[in-house]
């Protein structure tokens, strides 16, 4: 068994194993055995606890490309598993999450973005096309906004879907609703927009139209259509910061984060 001190590259040659800051002592140590299993610890004056920091290994010159790809795939898989676990029970974050939970999710999202297998997604549009389902967003509907839209007891928010038609340069955002007492099985708010490539990793989205079906649902939202559209209108710059076969992460011009998974729903 060998041990290795993990430090930023710029500090590794100039500092010792312990970094003192404001009276606290923190040490990160990684133990790697022959099976390339890595366990890291964070040490302070109170306790020694496991800490997830990602897998750190030394690639020898003899490592094959397939071995390196396999290790990278395992790392991404682990991060995605952690992300899905963190997203349980928060209803996509639409109605708010705690600051600790938001920080945890943001950290996992950034780890994925650092391992993006498609750094130039607009050069590979076939990977973007199709239907996606929102599983997390920092866009929220809180307080009086939630009350005005009836999203407390009367109206339930269902799936939020995004269908991207590459050939037509169109994107359709569908918000599913269920209204108690009206026997509405799949009322929906649909936003149609066009998009054009802005850079190798971003697109510019332009709003075109929106509709609500059926008419009974329109009667409920009529007075607050501007509010509903203001929250969910996708118009503006959208950067695709992570993309693989089944997961997409993006950020809009306002800094909001969106995590979507591929779905077969029409």
C-alpha cells in the first residue's frame, strides 16, 4: 500500500503535508491499493471522516487508452449515482431546497461538467435531439407566485418535458398539470421556441408561442399567464455544459442550472 498527499499542482512542490489556516488544520490523504481503490480523509481537530473528492490515480506510461476510458467512465457513473441520490424527494427543486442541499447538488454538477464527454455539443447535434425530462432546476416557484398559480393544493405540477427537433430548429417545452376536481388527466402548458447555434457549446433560444390545454385549465391560469410564462419561458442564451447519452446539464443566461435526463415520452 502506498500513500499520496493530494494538493493543487501549484502548491505540491512548495508546501508540506499540513496546511494551517485560521487555526484549523486540514489534511487530505489518499490511500491507493493494488486494485486502484481510493479512500480519502479530511482531518481536523474534531474528527476524522470520509470525504468524497473524486478518484485520484497515477497513470503510468503503460496504461492503455481503454483502461483510462474505463476509469473515467466509472468516475462519472459514481458522480451520477451521487447526484440521483441527492435529487430524491426534492420535486426537482421547483419549490425550493435547503442551502446545504443546493450546495451539494451544485458541487456534483460541477464535477460532471469537469468530465464532459461532449465539450462541443453543437457540433454533435444528433446527441441533443429528442425528448428530455427535467429532474432538477434552480428556477423556483415560491411564496405568492406559488399561491397565485394554485400550485399548493388545487393544481399539481407534473413532468416538465423538452422536445428538441434538430431538423426544424425547434424546441417545445411541455409542463404537465393535474387539477383536482376537474378530472383533467393531462392538462399542459406548451411553449414553442426556435433556436440557433451561438457557439460550440451554446444556443440562442427565441420564444415563438405558448398554449394551454384544455380550456378549463386556461380559465384557471388566464389571470396569471404572464407570471407562468415569465417563470418557464426558455428564451435567451443556453449553454450545454454536460452531455452524454442519457444526461444533459445546462445553464441559462441568468445563471440557472438545469439537469435533464433523456426520456422516450413523446
